[in-house]
C-alpha cells in the first residue's frame, strides 16, 4: 500500500524556524526536522522505523541538498530494506566505513608513491650523507654516475630497479672495453643500493646476486715499469712530443720522488723548501691520509727549480688555466696518453698530432708506472724494501709492526732518494749509453 504523504509542497516550502525545534510528520515514518531559530533553522529528513523489536531513527538527508520528493523516495527504499530484514542505519554506517577505508587506502598509496624515491633522488641523498666524506666530496663518483648510470635508471623508482637493469649498465660498459671501470661502477652501485636498504627505502638490493669476479674476466695487477733503456729513450723522445715544459718536469719529478700524480697536481709552493731539500705532502693530499715528507735529490731539485722559473700561480705549483685551483689530475695523464697511440689508431679530433712520440719499447706507460719505476730502481740499487715502502708512503700491512714500530728512517730515506736521483742523472746524461749498472746500497 502506498504511503499517504501528509505534508503539502506549499506547506513544506513555507516552513519557518521557530524558537523551538519542530518535527513535522509526512507519513510512513518520515519526518521533517526543523532546528530552532537560535540553532540556525536547518532542515533535515529523518526516518523512524522498528527492526528486531527496537525503535530506531535515521537521518535520510538534509535540505536543500535533498528535496522532499527525494526524501520520500529514500524512505520507500529504506522501508523495502527493513521488510527484508536489513537495517538502513547499519548500512549507512557500513557505507561510511567503506568510504573511510577507501580514503585511508588512497592516503596510504599517496604516501607510498611519495616514498618511492627515484634513483636520481637516492644518489643525491647518498652523496649528501656518505660520498661527502670522501676526499673529493664525491665529485668523481658523481662524474661516473652521470655518465654511465643515471642516464639509464635515474628516473626509475629505486624499488623498481631490478637485476636486469644493473646488468644492462654493466654490459654497456663491457661493450666499450672498460672492464675495470665496469667492476668499479658495479661496486659503487652496490654501495648506493645497500645505503638505501639500510634506510628501509628498499627491501632487496638489485646488485646482491651479481658477482664482480664474473664481470670482464679476472683482474690483472699492473706491473709496468720503465727499463733503463726506456728511460734513456724517453729523454731522447721528449723534445719531439712538444709537451708543456711543466709536464716534462712532472715526468721527472714523479720518477725521482715516487710520488703519486694527484699529490703532485695538488702541491702548493708553501709545501716546497728547496733550501732544506724537502717537499711536504699534507695528509689531505695523500692517498692514505698520512702526511709525507720527500727528501729531494739534486735531480728532483733541478726539476722544481725549472718550475719556479715558470711560476704562474702564487699558490699552486701546477695551477689550472685561470689560477683559481690546482690542475686536474687527469690533465697530465691525458697529455702522455695522447702521445702513445697504437699504430692502427687515428688521433681523435682536438687531440695532439704528436700521437706516437712517447711510445716506448715495452708498451704504454702511465704516471703511476713512473712511480713504480722509481721504486724498482731503488730496489735494484739494494735499498731495503722497508725503506722503499717508507719512501712510497705505504701503510704497514703487518698489524704487529704497524702497532709497535713507528721509526721514520729519515736518514735512510734521504739516501734512497739520493741514490735514485744519481741514477736518473746518469741515465739522462749525454753519455747515457755508457752507463753501467751501479751497485749502490743503503746501510
């Protein structure tokens, strides 16, 4: 039976708020509730019903969002549900809970997406918290990643990076023939992803199951050094190489002091004392963070004296082009490499046309090979191995010796560098072809 609606439309439209709340019956359990004037006079539609022996009230809607006609339709639908044993109030609560749960899920998904850092953002965080502690502040790692890693996976979410993405990066490097670089970059990526894992940014490290030993074959330890005949040949070939005079000096300084190329490039005039014959390498410039004093031979002093005549900066012995900092460590290495191209290779555009002037009999050599050559000459002159290690500023590997032996062996080091300098003077002299192997020793 259809419900008889008691309220006329005109009556409803002319409802006015009074001093007290009004509850106007429309029929079928539907009421129009009119708040008091002092409470704003808001109008809502309420349904009263009985279910399971209990009297209940349900707010169906509010006016004007819901019209009287809409309220009556809602009443009829609810009454049908009540007849079927379904409580409309409980259904409304469930709808609210579903809506609330949906909102929670949406918020959680938004938070999850926000937490999904890209690899670019992860690298910046790693750089800020970890790489900044490296000597160069992470500049070299950033250079490598910007070239070989971030272009491939930088825009990916860290959680989406899989083993296959890492393998693709490594394979690209291997295709270029840079096997050692591929191992190094894998190691750095592993450090970055473990950094992310430690901070719960990701659960699994995509590099974890990749074995570095399986990439690019076995590592080979470089043992290149220049023989006496090659040192003589180098002296003869240098004029044809058209190197900067400062670069020529660098070759002989590294060879006669056994320093590292980076230590020389970062050297400052204040650390050099030719009168005392010393060059101090501060801890910040040495590879192992240990300060080092090199006692200069006459041969080494002559090279620094030449640099003094060419002095272009008040601070740096090897300044950059605008004298604002030291020269890039790769600059000298690049100049030497450009002059040792294989016969079948053509020089790259913008590179030196004197591309084969520094090739030596036993193959390509680098600044670090000069350091190895100097220490080898010391050994051939019967300098004790422990003294050579001191000259190289190597860290003692034996824990017992490292803990209890702190002697500097200053006099022995001075003598070792003197012997090396004397030998180089002989090898680079006008009568170098008549040089015989001398048998010097250090007491």
